C-alpha cells in the first residue's frame, strides 16, 4: 500500500483523500491495485507453503514414511503428535509466520520440542511412581483406609496436574497434595455412606408410613382389635377352656390360634375381626 504522497512525499493517513501537506489528490486506484497484488502474492505463497508441508509430513490421514519413522524413533505418538505438528505449522503458515523455505525446518523443530516434552513427562511419571511406591505414601493410604480404586484416582489427579496442567510441583508439594486428596477421598466416602444410610432410613420411614396407612385403611373397611366380642376369638377361647395367649404344659408353651390361623392376643389388630 502507498503510504506517501506521490507529489511531495509527505506521509498520508488511511482515510485521507488529499495530501495534508501539499493538497494533491490521492490516487486510491493505485492503492487498491497494489493491495490486490500483495494479497494475491500472499495467497500463492501460503498455498505453496502448504504443498511443501504436505511433501514433508504427508496427507492428513496417511503420513509421509520418513516423517512417521522420525516420530516413532523419538518415541512419540505418530497419530496424535503428527496431527498436532501439522495443525501448528498450518496455523503458522496462515498467519504468515512461515514461508515455503522454512516449513521443513519448522517441522523438525517441533518434533524436537515434542521429544523434549515427552522426556520431561516420562521423568515426572517415574517420580510419581516412585512416590506412590514409597513407604511414606503407602502408610498414608493404609492409615486412612483408602481402597485401591481411590488410590488410583488420587494418582491420576496428580498425574493430570503434572502433565496436562503443567503444574510445577516438587516432591514435598506432591506429598502434600496427595495428603489433601486422601482427606478429600475420606470425606467423600463418609458423605456417600451417610447419604446411603439416609436413603435407607427414608425407605424404612416410608415403609412404616405405608404400613400405618394400610392398617388405618383396613380398620375403616373391616377388622378390629382382638377381644371376646370377636366370634373367632370367643370360639377359640371357649374351646381352649379359658386360655387366651397360650398355656404351659408337659410339652412346653402352646400358643392358641383361631381356625383362621391368627394368634389370639387380646388388644392386637386383626383384619378378620368379626
């Protein structure tokens, strides 16, 4: 874009139609044409850079053999790391940060960066494994009665902070974090047990309410409380010679039942009261 007056050389601003120094009319057709030329050149450059990326890396799904081997030799995930490198370079090409001549160099640079990152991650994971195998952490888990599932969950949480969140934590900070996560796991377990117990209690209360309602409903429809006015109770009482609940004899204690099979206990509700 032409940013200077063609007559006097004074600098012109974007919205100016005339030079503020000499008054010469600004030829904007030249500016538009120049912009179009620059834009077209930039588009061609980006297109050629992406062709070069395709040559170095390969297609979106099927990678170049040399590129794939390079990732494999560096112990990197071919699919995921390859995709990440390709997307990063494409992004930098679109932003105009990389030209065609710098594509291969940038790809190799990113491979090296990912290799270093992988080595650092492996170092952190090894340190984490050693910590969880240490007697101090094992004792912490045993003392607080943390089961294996919760222990693995705590380890995964620490792993996520170290690898995904890139949290800078030393041994003491990790130990403290494990301790706080252990306490959190205990509190969550206690809360869960209390919740289950509360559910059980609510079920029992509901069952009792249903039972009371059913008894009440039955009382309104039929039945009554066992007494001598009930013909079944009266008949059994008469046949038993005066026994109400039971008698002690040579065979032990004997309960009395009416011919319907109900135990005769005066004052107890009987739905077959008659």
